[in-house]
């Protein structure tokens, strides 16, 4: 009994598989550049709450007295024991704001600790070490439940290491005056013009485009892969056609 002859896979299909694998690899590598990044598609346009937070003097914090002045909020997640990037982010944020051309009356700045064990002394020491302006607010949560609510509203996730140090994303969040999340600015250093644009967009409110903008890259990537797949498929069909074969012509009528 003769075994059926297996047709070799067209070379073009192999190229298609390689192209798809390359796209997936690039996507994974891009995601790995920022540790545990928030997903803007989930949270842009949603209100970020700081209920159950207190300042460095132990006074309860409330947006009610400050959220009626039309100023956006620049929110910087940090923890005061951070041995690496939190101090650098705070310094870079202050420097970028000074270079942005924005007046201090155009925004609020709020640094909050995502360490559930943060204390008032830690916040006071952080303020002194970073030489923060008086209007710069520093907060900690009264209890883990309050902290979890705020972190969830920012889609901000951390990893606690064995020595109590946190791995965390490097970013600041920009909120509209009504406390809806407008955008993130990622990194340890910030471009002054980019930060100023984010603040001005937040001041004007979260538009429908802002909510959908986070999907544009995904749709563009899907479109690119689809176009590549069609091209490779047509190329494979062309190569698979026998070299001497001619396209069939319609029969002639006498």
C-alpha cells in the first residue's frame, strides 16, 4: 500500500509564520520595556479616588476644597524607602514642570505612597530630602483597602520583593480637573513639552478621542499583519504555480 505523498508547505507560508512570530516577539519585547505597565484602555476616563488618605501631618485629604478651581492633577506614585527610581522621578518631574512654561497656578501635584506601611515621618523626610514646594501634596493611605482602591483605579500594580523593596512602573498620571484619568507619562525622565501637552489636554477634559486613542496602535498592528499575510499568500500562490503553466483561456467559438 502506497503511503500518501505529503505536499511540502509552500515557502511563502513559512515566511508568513516567521513574520507573525517576529511581530509577536516585538510586541513582547516592547511590553517588557516597562515593568507591569497600566493598561490605558481600561482606565482612561475613569475617576481616580484618594478616599482614606492622609497627608504628612495626619490630616485627612479631600479633593473637595481644591477640585473646583479647574486645574488638572499630576499624580506621582512613589514610596519613600525606594532605593532606585522614586527620587529620580520626583526630581525629573519638578525639573520638567519648571521648564514646561506652565505656571504653578495651572496644575496641582500630588505624590502618594503605594507602600501600605508608609508613615508620616517617611513623608516628611521625603519632602525635606526632595525640597518639595509647599503646594506639592504628599499622601499615604490610612489602611490597605483605601490604597488598593486607588491603585486599582490607576491600574497600577507592584511586586513586593523579599527585602520589602517594590518593583513598580515608572510613570506619572495626569488627571482632569474632575479627577478623571486623562493620560500617563512614562519614564524616569520627562520631556517638558510632552508633560505640558498632557496637562493642557487634561485641563480641556478627556475627549472621546482620548478614550479611543489607546486602541489605535493595536488596530494599526493588526492591519499591518493582515496586509503582510495577504501579500505572502499571493506570493506563495505565484511561486507554487508550475513554471510552464499558462492560464486557461476561454474556448473559441467557430
